[in-house]
C-alpha cells in the first residue's frame, strides 16, 4: 500500500493530466448528447407546438436551409375582424372536392372567382364555412357577403365631402409617404408612379430605386421605386413614423419642417388574404422584412415564422389559416394602426389577447385613414386616380386599368 502511494505521488502530474482530459471528454459527451436531443426535438416539432420557434425564426430569416417539413397541429385562428378566412372543413373535404369536379380546394391555382362561383353552387360548402366560430359578431355577415354578394366584401358607404380639401400638397416642399401593404396592387401603382406621372422635372427611372428628387433636389414621394426600402420592406404606419423624418433630412441634406402626406391603397380584405396565400404557396415571401415599434425590434418570440423551410411553397389554405403567427391575418388593419397603442407585438400570438388587440387595430387604422388626404382602392382604379389628381395636383398620362 505504501509503495502504491509512493507510485501515485511520483506520477501525480501525469494523473492530473489524465483526470483533466477525462473531465473534458465527459463535458464533450454531455454537449453532444444535448445536440442530439435538440435534433430529435427539432425533427418532432409537430408534436411540441413550436417549442423552438425563436431559433427557427432566426434560421428562416438568415436563409439557413432546414429539412423540408412544415408545422402541424397548430390551433386554428378564427379571428375575422378584418381579414381572417374561416377554417375550411376538415371532415368530408374529399367529397366536396369531388363535387367540385375533382379540383382540390386547397390548390393555389384555384382562382378567387372560381371560389365564389363554386360556393354559390354548393350550399353545403358555404354552410360549413359559415358554421365556424368567430370572434367578431359581424364576421359571418362579411364572409357570406364575400361569397354571395357583389364585388366587395364590405358594404361601401360613400359620404360627400362637406369641406374643401385641406393642406394642398406642394411638390417643392412636402413629402408623400406611400404605406405599401402587400397584395393590394401596390407594385402596379408604383409602376404608374414611375412611368405615368406628369412631372415638371426629369426622373430617370431605368434602374430601381431611381432616387427621383424634385427640382430642388428634395424628396417629394417616398415609395419603393424612388426610394427603395430604407424604412423596412413593406414598412407599416408605425415604422414609417419613426423613420421618415430622419430619412428625409438625410436625403434632402438639411433639417427642416415639412408636411407629410401619408397614403395607401386598400383591397377587399378577403381577396387580399387569399392573394397572399397564393403568393406564399408559389414559394414567395418577404424574408427581409423586420418589425420596429416603440424604438425597438419585435422579439423573435413574438413574431415567428409559419414554416421551417426557406419558403412555404405548396402550403394548403387550411394550413395557412391555422398558423396563429401568420401576419397575413388582419394585415391591412395592423399595417395602418398605431401599434404602440396596443403594446406593439407583446402577446402577439396569445389567444386571449387577439380580440382586444384586433379591435384596437381596427379603431386605430380607421382613425389614421381618416387623417389621410388620399387613399386608393384597388378595385376602383378610375375613381382612385381622380382623387389622387385632385389631392396632389398630379396627373397620370394614361388611365389605370382594373386589376
């Protein structure tokens, strides 16, 4: 025993190194085991309701490739204050599809016009849609009118202007700010701004963005064809108000007082929602978007992706509607509202806050629309052009066409 102790003492440096290496090897095994566990959880995320959503959002935003699987078993959102579509029937869908001449209802190639025709032809399909539960009391009327009514989901009320237009726009001093909401015909409108506006100064817009400035070398309109997306890809009303003044000073190379004329273009909400689904089902989305509110970015845990792959190609309408993080829901209301009033994106995906927040969005969006001298309607291009010319004293070279 004494000899063994003497042997240990003579070799204590070697033993210390061996023990240290053994400890490091154990740590490495633990880390590797953790990685393997994470990989198993990631591959079975459908059973864990977005356990690792923050990491997934970061991966999606940075373009990291993931295995080709999509999220399942997500509770459906039935919020329909402005744009959410009801969940298409889950039982008997195959039978309905057969009655629709074998065409899959979730196929993005199915046109919006065909949806309306087939809903009118098949009362069972329509009643299944109307039997869904909704948060807002007017939702069933809105959805029914969408399928059975005229060209617009909502009853349009035209009120004559009681007073003359105020704050007449001065292209030499003022700035038009276009809040471009996805799938509302904004790209077509941008092309008209680029090619069809009658301006008294040259605008060389062969390469975009073309940085078109007025004859005093100042910004006169903020829109993607002239300015790009410095405030964010499809930035909303809230982002614009925190970005535009500083941007205008930078471009104009001077700090000065100016008037801002915010404008936007609207579309029938359900048409817009379906159009966004088709856009994403074709593999397109806005991966470079970011969301700023109250001076900070939305947290990864608040605004999350609905898919794990580079895009959402082939997503069914059912899955598109089920994603409770889907920013397509109430898109127009959200983008036109002052989001700071509803605590920005806090509790964004939590069910108990949805109705309260949606009503706040709608109220704020309506208030902001009333404050705009002009906003257009995608399905009323001629009337929109006339109002645009009246408000801004700018004319188009040719008439617009209905999309």
